[in-house]
C-alpha cells in the first residue's frame, strides 16, 4: 500500500508499506528518483543482519558507511564522519543517501543529507517498529547535544520512505518491544482502536504476525501523516506527538543516552504523563489502568538502573520543548485525545516520576517472577 505525505513547500513524498519491498528496492528507487549513486548509512548491527540483502538488491552502485548502534551515534562526531565519507567517496548533488536502520540512523542520515552541499536527497528505509510507525515520517532530523536530546537539527523532507515489515523479523525481542512505545502513544493521542488492537492481540503482535503488524504500522503512519501535514514545523497540533516524551527525553539524557532505547524511555514517560493526567482530573483511572496494562504486557519497559528521581527532574531543565521557564506536558483527556498543559508544579512532576519508577519497576519484577515460576 502507498501513502503520500504532503509538505507546505511542495516537497511531498511517498511512503510505501510493503512486505519484502527491500528485495525490489532498485526497481522502486528507479521508478521514483533519478539516481546516480547510493550511499547507505546504517549501523553495524542492522547491517550485519540485513546489509547483504540490501546490497544484493541494489547491485554494485551502493557505498555503505556504518556507525555504532545506539543513541550515542546521534552525535556531531558521527555527523562529521559521514561528511568526511561523502567527500572521500565523491558524493555530489545527484547522489542519494539511504538511511537503513532505526530512528537513530534515520535522524542522523537526514541531518547529514540536509547539510552536505546544502542538501542531498535521502530515502528512509526504516528497520524498527518505532521508525516504521513514527520517526521516518515528518522531516524532523537531528543529533543530540550532551545536555539534551535532538537539540541540534532541522526540518528536512525525505524523498521517499520504503517501509518493509519483513525487516522486523530479525530484531531482538528487546528492540521489537521498544518500538511498540510509539505505537502505544498513537492509541492514546488519536486512535483508541490501536490500544484495543494491542490489548487484544499483544501476544500475536509480539510473535510477528504479518497481518496484525501491517495493520498496526498502517494506522500509525496515517495518523502521523495527518498530524504533520497540518503542522509541519511543530507550532501547534504536532506537539501532541510528544506524549510521553518530556520525561522520556529527560530519562535518555539522565542515563547518558546509553541505557534506554527511545521507545523504552517513551514507555516510562507515558506512565508519568498518565499519572499527571489523573492527578489533574483530566482522564479516568480506568483509562490509565488500560494504558498501564498494555505498556507492561508489551515489554517496552527496561530497567532504569541506579537513577534518582531528582536526576530526571534536573534533566528536564534542558528540554527543548519548554517555553521560557515553563515545561510543556502532553496529558491525556480521554483515550484518543490529549492537551498541552504548562506550569505543572515541580512537586507534582517529582511525584509523577516517583510513581513511574515504583510502578514500572514493581511490574517488571512481578513479570520476571511469573516467568521464572512458569519454567
């Protein structure tokens, strides 16, 4: 199936959602773009599992450059290495960068493409649920600063997004579950049926059911397109996509961008935001309980390690989404609807962080105990 994401600057692009699309990627690229040479940007883990498949489909005109896996690669250092690689390889304005990986690779490649020769074409080939359902769409590209996530970046549209869910089959269980964080988010902010789908079919989705995964990713893509078409530069509506991200980004920063996958941090952040929603009488405890159940069953949470609530609160001071001294939280009003709330008292934020840490950690311990006893 195909979708179109329209840009206010007439930089519209197609999103192709198709199982095994990678195996005919040269045909797709030749249909959509006039291409002289391909430069693949990927991480070493993704390329070890899927790189041969991609290169075999592309033929001899591709040049790969690999970065270490993980959030720490979303840095100016790796951006500089990509620029050096492109210079050495003779890349010019007819060249195309292929972002072959998850959200880190997509953001890094997009930022590199936006700055080399004042802008090269780039294509997203997302390989995780998170990137297929969310980050590959919408033109936000960036690298991290040591004090804050995505602080250095731009808005730069890809020329094409090729989403192949068959690439998810090689993902480790942790990586697969981490990607569900963004899908869960869409169930809260826009479409309660997504949360119902996850609630009813979680085990089959975790097992990689083709029909259910395609359905899930398709629903998320359509919501993301609808939101970014109305608010390309995040001046209003697009802010709802940050549900779970305010504290989620602070968690990533507080753990040095090394411990948590982005979707995991969002999972934790949704617990805190959901708690604040109840505390501010915006939505019901029963709705929050459904969200918690889906989060816990998805396996999206990963242990935070030795982390003090005050460290997370301190990291919030550098959040790029704040206005002046006010932090903006996206809080649920009901399933499928959220609102932006500012000026939440710091003691309430700290209380939500403590709830998040206690509830999430207790649930993970209980789930491990049940698995151990079952064996």
